C-alpha cells in the first residue's frame, strides 16, 4: 500500500496589503489597495480584506476599484520588500522540510511526510509554522493540510484569514463529493460554463461520468477532472525547479506614440528588471519585449544572448533594438514589458519554481 503523503499548503493572507499595513499601522482597518494609481489603467496587485468587502480583487482595474470604494487607500507595490518577506517565510519552512514548492511569493506547498523535527502530525507542523510566521513577521497565514496538493490548496481557502483546515484521508470522499467545481484547480470561467451546460455543479456530479466520457467531452483535461473529482492527485511537491522567467511590465495611464518617451520608459523598465533579477538571484539568456497597442493587439519579440546576464544596460541595448525593429513605433502603445527566460540555476531557494511577473511601479 502506498504511503499516505502529508502536504501543507501555506497561503499568506492579503500578502502585499498586509505587509503595507504592518509597516504603516495608520492603515489598519482601512480599505488598502496595492497597485497602480486610481486614475491609471493599472491593476490591483492585492487588496486588504476591508477593501475586498467592496468587491475589489486582484487583477481588477484600479479605476474600477476606486469607483467601488472611493475611500480606498492606493499604495504602489514594493516588490523588493515583499521578496524579503518571502525569503523570511521560506527560512521558517526550511526548519521543517527541504521539500518546498513555491507557487508565488506568498504561497507554497510543503511535503512534511518525512520532516526534519520528526513530528508525526502535519496539523501540528502547520500550527507551528503559522505561529512562527506571526511571531517573526507580524503577518498571518492560512494553511491547508491534506494527503495531496489539490486538496491542501482547497483546504487553505476554507477558513481565511488566519485559518487552518485539515482534510484527513478518511474524510476525502465526503469532502470532494460536495465540493463546488469552481474551486477545482484548472477550472476557469469557460470550463465552468461547460460544466454548467451539462448540469454539473459539484465533484459528486462529475463522478457520474466515466473516464472515457470525460476525455471525450474535455480532451486531455478529462483525465485531470476524473482524478480530482475523486480527490486523487499524484503530483509530487517539486522543490528543485528553477524559475522559468522573470519579467516586468507597465500599462501606461494614457496611450503613447512618442518614440523618445517610449524609449525612456523602456530604459526604466530594464533598470527595474535588472533589480528584480539581482533580488531573485538569477540571470538569463533570452530577452523578450512585449508591446500592447491601443487596440489591445499584443506583440512579442525575442532574442538569445551568448552569455547569461542581469545587467540592465545589456538588457536595454538589446530590447531597444527589438523595439526599433518591431515596426510598432509610431503606433499608439498602451503597455510595454521586458522579460528574461532560459535562466541559469542560481535562483535562491525561496523563489525556485516561480514564473515571476511584476507590474511596473516607479520607485518600487
């Protein structure tokens, strides 16, 4: 019989906003939005729970957030600060297990089936981790404990904020039977509409279909849905994957077609990207320029270097040439982005496995 794994999913509560409130106690109790200016076309990176009560959520346009909550306090993101807090979190995780899979700066899977202190209870470990996070960072985290990654992630969302929810192996069948399909990883709005068209609302509904029927209906996704509907997930916690890419982008308050202005903004982006790379501890060989026009058409152009780099001057020289050769200068542009991929393997342990994408904020 296969060993039952013990997986913890740790998810910080309103991470960016909570860090800002921690560092400025005057913000406590206020609807805080981390993101662009309310008069910009930037997006919300994080919202405090007070702001969420107004319907504000991540990836929402800041202008819409301001309409929903005119009294909201908008704060530009400080990613260097958030990265340092993330490193502090991973120092806590590593006291218990080396098997850590980051999903972003503020959440990670931990496999504690075998753990460094030799604690038999994953629930006990999760409590200790939450206590250490509160004591050492003055922040709160929610945690889910379960036999696999899928269930651990779902569990961490059950009792937010500052919650701990445990799905024991013997309770898996009952739990997933009533689980709403919109909470299943990989189910977006389009897939959810497909489910609803078929009269499917819960994993229990999905269990009525055979594997062959689901594969016929959903293609390769059918096998994934068949497994998750039964609470099955064999994916291991993978803690040794290097980052795939690091990028930074800026949505402008207004469309621009002035080449000198755009090149100046590109220079600022490359400087910011260089700082992100240095902070993350990686260098890359493939540079990518992203351009979105006023009509939302998006273009990317890439080139590969002979050597790895995190030098902003090198990144600027190459991406500037990509922009000049792109044929879009003279068109009205709403977004510029710069990224690096084909990274070396020197990523710091706290950020391994990430695809880091940062919205641009001047001075962050």
